[in-house]
C-alpha cells in the first residue's frame, strides 16, 4: 500500500492529473494492480465453476480494499510512523488473545471470534511488523548500529514466534521475511547478511524437531508426493497434472479439465495458479509473472524516489514482500516448496 503514496513532484513529473496528485496515488502502479485484479476475476469465474455469487463477493472485497487504499494514500508518512508502535502493540495483544481464547479449527488456533465477526490477528502483523521495523531503524542514521539491529530483530522474532505457536509456520516465516527485508534494505553489511543466513541454515535441523507432525509430513510429501497419492500428496499431484496439461498455449478459458471437473482442490484460493497454467498455458503464466515483476518494480522505483528513510524502507519492503508471496505460492503449486497455504496476491479468492 505504501508504494502507492507518491509525492506531488513525482506525480507531476509523470504527467498525472491534478485530481490524482491530490490523493497521492501513482497511476502507473494503480493500473498494474487493476490489471492483476482483472486477471484474477476472470480466472476466479472459471475456477469457481462459473459461480457469479463468488465473483460478486470478490468484487465487494476489492471495493473495500480500494476504499482502504484511498484512505491510506492520504495519510502522511509521519502519521504512519506515529501509529507504528500502537499498531504493533495492539497486534501483539491480539496474538496473545488468540493463544488464550482463540477459535480453534482444523487443529489450529488462529482466529478471534467476536460472534458477529471473525478475524486473524496475524493478518494485521503483515503490515505492523515492517511498519514498526522501518519506523525504528529510520529514527537514527542508516545503516543501523549493531545494538539497534538486535532490537529490530527482536521486534521481528516475537510476533513470528507467537504466530508459529498457533501453529501457522508459513505465515510466521513470511511475516519474519517482511521484517528482515526492511533490515536488508537499511544498508547492513554483506558480512552480517551472510552470517545471518549461515546461522539460519544451521538451525534448520533444530527446526525439524520442533515442527508439528503435519508440518513434517508436508516436507516429506514435497519430496515424494506419490507416497500418498490420495492423501497428503493429492494436492500436489493434481496441481502438476493441471499445469502439465496446459502445455504452451493452454486448453482455453473455462476449458480446463482438472479445474472444471473439480479434481483440483482449493482451485479458487491457494491453487488458482494451476488453473491459470492449465487454461492459458506457459505463455499465460509467463505474462502473469511479468505483470507481477512490473508491479513490484514500479513499487521499488517509487521507494527509491521517497523523501525519507522511513518511506523508502517501508515501500521497498512491501514491494519485495509482494514478490516473495508470489514466489512462495508458485513454488508451492509447482511442487518446489511445501504446501503452506499462501494465496496468489490479487488473484486468489479472499
């Protein structure tokens, strides 16, 4: 979202209208987002069995998101910085509340049920973590000192551990990644980066032993999905069949066999990329990935033009994290990464 906040001089340089510059929205980036949403609606109609009610619900969500976008685009970055600690603190309290009396479903305790409304506090932390880390690191000249770097890492680790406890390891890792991207963009030395990567790699064996049984099963399924073709490996096997059957040019819109005959699970949400590959083929997938790269690239360009360290860190982190979500979803659907329940940004239902 913060990538859409462009200063007036930047807007005028690109020939934007007076109206658009007043609400500080970058039109080029906005058009890219709308294009991806359009692709998502078209594919969702096919993946959802041509259910118009599904499309209407998605349109309502999109309209709500655009209202939020218009509101956020008119909030001055200084006000965001002022609110960062409050948002982060509220998010932490909600995460603790989830562990104490959250709604449990399918073996996980991730939701707060208020009777008339249910929500996941971990969704709030997707913005709160990079927002706070960017705020904290930008309070002093960059690159940050080692002490401030450690404090920033604590800000990342605490909510990540609370979310992993739910358990939701996939979301925990992705939220941690968004905060670490801020740290990376703050200009720390490559020696520290390589040391941190080495430390994380050495901790992987320990992670294996603290993972839940179903999480370990997902990793084993990744290595050999055919060992349980009707159980744990079913999603990946059907996804690969859909992707392979699309070939270069695809079967055509509404013509995918795996999706239309309901062989492909979660085809409207986490596995919608397989529907795209089946119906539009390698060419369609390539076009979609280029669209994602262009949107993220535009976001990074806007970040580079920001007037403050805070804005550069936050916008840059959001832009790169956007690509990380795409990478994880595509890797999951193609069998390169374990299934962790990550949707395809702006395309999946929800």
